């Protein structure tokens, strides 16, 4: 029985990046042996165990065979005679097929360390084509590291997209990978890779449509990277992307991918109101009030802050608009709506009286009478 650290931990260690989690492969063992040594079984599809002390994951070396289309169509085999190299051979990219033994020695049968040094994303074997999720992973790694994609790997990805394998992906898995890619250093690279291989039209046709106008696509990607550059949250980054789309495509995209409500709602607000927010320096007080009412800035100030991040990302001349809008919001939010409601004669008068007070606060705060 031998244990090896594998995958992302080895990759990031070689890149000099922080290592968050370590995964291990165990060669020459059975599930019964693992349990006898105190490991807790947690794997559903194949034997994975938690270390009794560190709680890190230890998986038995395995091979896999494609049995059906899509992400779940695999049959796995684990046995004591499955070798480390066989286990590494089933992995997606050479940079993820590197192991380190218990003595610290690298085992690198597919030259992943050389590809790391050269900044190349290269598939390990033709088995890459059996799992369409790998297209999304390659795009995400490109966004994280800025690596180029080996020509033969791009060719394979194009073939996978063309033969419809990508269409078998389940919505939740697509969003999971897209969300992780949005949080990378340069998320635009993910969309560029998906567009280049032809997969974007299948997984996010609304975003793919941006490339009907090359300038519009470049601008949308620039804004998205700008949001990433200021450390925007996932909802704000998705909303920054949605700025380039109309509300109906955003709604369709969010519904099909089962996007979480916080991301969906902020994206719809950005699609509807970002352009108006960019013009806030020129808006009259009544229009400012209507905008703040529309985005529910009073009850959801944290969401409004995220919306502002998405709306103003990548806009170097938007400082006056952003500052004026925030002054207006802060002043109007200070209005005591509860006291006004108590003093109002009828329930129908409450909204009008609160709006009138907020409007007056906005006028004073913005110097626009």
C-alpha cells in the first residue's frame, strides 16, 4: 500500500501558489484495508475515504470507462493492481496528472511539470473527449493561470463541441464551473476559450451572441475583467457580464443554468438599470429617486453596493455619477420613513409622503433644486 499526493496540490506547489486542499491516491489497497486503518468511507461512485485525523481525502487508484453520453456516463474500476500511472492517465490535463510520493519525489509520466513551466494546458490522452466538463475546466484554468491551450487540445475541444457532447451537460454542473471561472483572475479568458472551441453557443448562447459585434464582445469582456480587478463578489461579476445583455436574455440564461437567486436578481438589475446609473451625474432628482426605488436601495443597501460595483466597473469617468448617486442614496436613506408613515392620514398617502421627503433629501444632497 502506497500513498501519493496528486492533482491540484502538487500543481499549485510547483507554481509557488498557496495550497488549500490536498488529495491523495492510494495504490495497492482495498476498501476493507482502508476501513481497518480507521479511514471513513465517503465516496458514492468510487471508494473515497477521509483520513481519521486530518480529514483529507484519500481515493483508491482507479480507472474509468465511458458508458454513456454526458458527465455521469462512466464506469469505474478500483483494485489493488491499478497502478498510479493508470490513475493519472484518466485525468484531464498534464498539469493535473503529477503526483508526489511520501518521500517528496515527483512522479510525472505525462510531462506536466514541463507544461507548467511553459504555460501550456494540454490533455493527457484521448479519454479527455469522454467528459464534456473538461472543456469548461480547461477554460477555467486558462482564466486562472493565463496559460495557452495546446493546439491538439483545442482541436479536440472543437470536435467535442461539434459532435454535441457538450449538450449533455447538466445545468448545475455548467453553472458550477462558470461560477468558479468568474472568480478567477481574468474571467474573460474563460469565455474566449469557450467561444474559440465552439462550446459557448451550447452552454451560454446569450453570451455567445455578444460576438455578433466584435466591439461589443470586447467591451463586455473588459468590463468583466475590471469587476474581477476590484475583487467583486460572484453576484457582482455575473451582473457586470449581464450589463452587456438585455433583461430577457439574462432571465433565460439564469433560468436555464439554475443560477442562484442572488446572482440572478443582481444580474437582472444590472441589465435593466446599469446604463441609467452611469448617467446619474446628469439625472434630475426625481429620476434619481425613481432609480433608487426601482433597485430597492432602501431595504437592500448591500445589494445596491454590489450593483454599483457591477455598473461602474471599468468606467474611469464614472466617478461623478457614482459619487452623486451614493450621496443621494445616503441622504434619502436617512429619511425616517416610519415616522412619516405614522403621520400620514391614509395608507395610500404613505408612499407619496415618503417619496416627497426622500426627493427633498436628494435635492439637498446633490445641490440640484
